[in-house]
């Protein structure tokens, strides 16, 4: 057997989805083939401090170990100011035998899934799993994402949006606009967050105002969407320039909608894979998923979510999630498993796609130093 791939796992993060990231990291570490990989864990605390663990040759025994806390409770060294300095130093001048071959950012939400960590890795010229800077940024910002979808001609629910300054200046205008354009009930969401953190369903004006105030705790921009009585259908996308799509899955939430508790806490939401929908609807969803993935310049992986309206079967694209969860009850790996790609093979494929994307990018003349003209 050849040399193991040295894989850096980054998880945790200064985000409202910190705990979700830990669950993802625990699941991934438990499924990686340690005959192929050696792991260096990089844990980011909720305060943004970085802790770098030792190279691991086997999976962790408990989730607490992911926080890289010594058993005696002693002070853990953290990297101040420029957190990736140790990682960047190990990779100075390119990948080396002693350095990390590829990074898997297992980060959800802001400061991780939004293009920030991807930009740092791009500057450092380090291969990494998943979407690049542009796709990560667009996929994280629901408002920008919906504008891209609109340009692509993808059907969506009606929505309105505003920032904190606009709301504070003329809240009554936006309340009226939402009531006229969307009506009640409607969904209020922070523009830049995932895992249903900060989302509320407003059934009247008082609830709308409270929901907006709540959403502003998590972001400076808020998006409000009309309520559609619909089935929630999802597909998993895998690939770079020529992506493949899994069988569709359906979620029947345990709560009134698929909120954080339904996703990660109670485990009572019902999942149907494959979704019981007509073949023509499944094909339409797969086609729209690829269009959305390519529209945001996706790479590696994404989960694309849809609404299938109950009254007439109309399809609406909801969002693209560029770093979907890998917890035991997460839809992304389950849909690929049903499509014939087991969890461990899926991880191998994602790492392979990251290395291929990195190799392709090395052929680009960023400095414009080549010959001018054809």
C-alpha cells in the first residue's frame, strides 16, 4: 500500500452551527478509512480560537475528544491572530511529505461555510473538499442565492428582504410590503445561516415583528418567504464540472416545520428515500438541482432542497447547501447510500474530487505571465 493521504479536518467554528459541526466531524472521523488516511484535527472554539491536535491513526472514542481538551484540564495551546499559521507553515512551498495533502472543512454556517475559510485555503494554495469561495459565499447568503436562481429562471417562492438599517428606518413599510406580497403565515430567516437556526414562522403582525428581531440576532440581513403548503424534497449533488445527482428524498418534519430541533435533536422526523414522487417530477428536480449547482459554480458537494406544492404539484427550489451535514440522520449521505454509494466511499470520492479540482486549478495562469494572445 502506498503513502497515506494526510487529511486535515477543520471543525467547530465561530458560528451558530458550532455543535452541528461537531456532530458532522464525529461522524466523518468515525467512517474514514484509516488504512488510507492519517488525520490532523483542527478544532475552532466558539470564541474563534484554534486548537491543533496530534496526528490520529484511529477514530476518536468520544465526541469530547473533538474539542482537543487534555484529560488533566491543563491550558490548551491556541493559535492567536492568524489561526492557520501552523498549517500554512507546514505547507509552505507546496505539499510536502511532512505536510497536509488536503483539507476537509467540516464547518457549517458563518466563518466556515460562507467562503471565508475557503479563501484562506485558496491563498495558501491548499487543496480542500467542497465548494470554492464564490459558491460558498452565494450558497450561504440566501438573498444573493435567490437572485442567482432568478437569473437562471428557476421557480421560487415569493420573498422579500432588508437589512437592519432599513428595518430600523422604516419597519412599517417592510411590514406592509410583506403582508401584501406574502401574507400570513410566512417564514422569517437570517440571510446567512443554516441548519434552520434563527428561523421562525410568523402567523400575524406581532409574530412577524418578533421573528424579525429574533433573526437579526444572527445576521444583519433578513429574508422573508411566503408559506407554501408543500412536501419537502431534497437531492444530493456530487462532482465538479460534470456533477451527478442522487435519488430524491423526502422529509416529513416532526415539528411544524423542519427546524433545528427536528433536524438534530428529537430524531422523530420521518425520512423517505427515495421519495414517493412521479418519475417526471424526480427528473425535473434532478435537472433543476444541476442547474442550481452550476449556477453558483458549485464543486464537490451540495444538497439542493425543493418544495413540491401539494395542491398542483408545482416545484419551487428552496436553497443549495454547499456543506450539508454528515450526521447519522443527515439526508446527504443517506440519499447517496440509497443511490449505491456507501458513506465511506462517498468520503473517498469527495477527497478525490478536491484533489482533482486543485490539480485543474494549477494549470491556470493567474499571473498573466504567459504569451499574450492565442
